[in-house]
């Protein structure tokens, strides 16, 4: 079942009007997509937070009612982007993308790793290359996330996109041979090389420090010899 939201059209745009909207308890938003012109709208902050509760807000299917100018329009939309304040728990802007219920769409779905790799437990390093996977499916079949179990992966092992396997009612669009993640060996050699370089530098500094007094002594002897000649 889709979430439901009622939004209103808005006329004024820009930073000033957007700040006033937020102060009044609204979030500025935009509606665009399948067969419609882009529309500036506003949504009540509390109502939006209720829809987002329990989800990241991404790819959420919403039955959207747009009110304004004495008219109402209904659109099936997806929450494409929720822009948040960089360090405050505050929503700044929302994008709603209109979709058609019977037409497939392409969306990026986040990857969630499950378990702890045996290789990581032994000191290996997890290198994740893909944080999301693109899938094609009907709007109602978009998965919330794609879980990947890494428990059995040892040092030197890796997973490619084709290892994800079957996703119900969705087709993966990424190249099957793209590396999803790998468990790399600890970088012991690099650490050893750095330590050797540091030891060599310290030895060089000590050697220069020991040579300095001798050089000064040689200069003193040369000066005395010149005075004797005179």
C-alpha cells in the first residue's frame, strides 16, 4: 500500500520564500516526471516526516494529492530525493517524481552488507566498490534495499554484481562482472617499507650530526696553519 500525502501549489520561489515556508511548518518541494510539467509545491513538514518514518525516504511510493486554484490532482509519485541540512535534523527540500503504475522504471537501490567477513576478522580490509545497484522494475516492485551476505568471504575473495542473484520482480542493470566488494590483505609490506625509510632517515641525520664537529675542527686546524705561515 502506498503512502498518502496532500500537498499545495506554491508560487514564490527562491531562498527567502523557502525559509518562510519552513518557518511556517512547510517543506518546499517540486513535482516532475511522467507526462507532466514541473510544478513547485509545498508539503506539511509533520505529514512528510510521518511518511519518512521507518524509511530513508528514498524510492518511497506515494499517492500524492495536489491542491490549489480550486482544483485537485492525483499523481502516483516516488520520493526521488530528500535534501537535508548538513548537521541539523532538518529537511530542506523534496523531489517527487511521477510514475506510471504499469510502466517499468530504473532506480538506484542501496546495498546493505549482512554479517562480518571471516577475512575481516583475521585482519583483512573490506573494500566496497558499489554502494547501490540500479534495477528496472514496476514502481510497486522497487526493493527498499539489496542485502549482500559477506560472512563467508575470506582474504582475497571478492563478489561481483552477478553474485547478488535473483531479485524478485526486478532486473539488475549493472554490468554482471562489475566488482561489488573485495576483502584485501593487510598492507603489511607498505608499513615495513615506511619503517625502513624512517630508520634510514634517522641514521642519515645522526651521521650528519657526527660529521659536523669534525668539520669545525678541520676548519680550526686550517686557520692555525695559515697563521703560522704568516
